[in-house]
């Protein structure tokens, strides 16, 4: 059996390997860029990224030339977004909104995406603390949450990879 039904009938560990191509390195980046850059610059990037995702998820053997062309287009659109972001000073309010957008763990599909999310939040928390010291209690709460998540991202003893990482281990824990 092949196609989407195979994912439903496959045992859990193998099922995770057959899920659509996640582009984990770009997890949430299109939304984060849209939240901080003019739509005239961010929209072409979101559309280019959508095209890459569609090509990668459309077949078990996507056309290499089409994917390469789409990826080059996405890279060029990303370059324009980075230039726009570099020219803009992001406010404490925008940083706070980015944190709220990224600080959701329910949709995390694997270790790579979780680690990218953790690293983004750690950097944003530092920026937020510098931009808005009056929100120290909220910033300390985010730091506490990140300190709680960090050990869950470490490789298991004896492995040099995340092994069979379980993203449900990242669910937020109630404040102390």
C-alpha cells in the first residue's frame, strides 16, 4: 500500500519518518518574517516557501530541478527579507509578539524543530530583556521555561543523536 493511507497504518516510529517534508530549519520563519517585515517583502518569501513545501510533499521523488529552482527563488526572497529586517529596529512589543508566536510547543514534530524553536526563544528573550526591562517577571518566567526545556533536548546518554525523540515531552509545565 502506498500514499497517505500508508501513514495511518504504519507503526508509530516509522510513521514519523513518513510524515511530509517539514522544512524544520524554517519552522515558523515565514510567520515571524510576516510579523516584522512589510508584506510587500514578506509575501513573496511565504509564497516561495509554500512552493518548495508543495514540491517536496507532492512526491516521494520530487523533480530535483524544480525543487532547486524553487529553493533558489525562496533563498532570493529570504535575502530580501533579511535585508529589510536588518534595516529595521524591532520594538519590544514586536519581540514580545514573536515570542508569543514561537512559544507554542503543541505542533512541534521533532527534535530539530524543537531545538530551532528553543534557540529562537533564547535569543528573543535576551533581546526582550534589553528592550523592555519593565517586563522582568515575564522574561524570568520565559527563562525558567527554557531552562526546563533545555535538558529535554539533550541527546540521551550513549547517543550522538536525539534518538527516538518524543516531542510530547516538551509540553509546558505549570509555573512553580
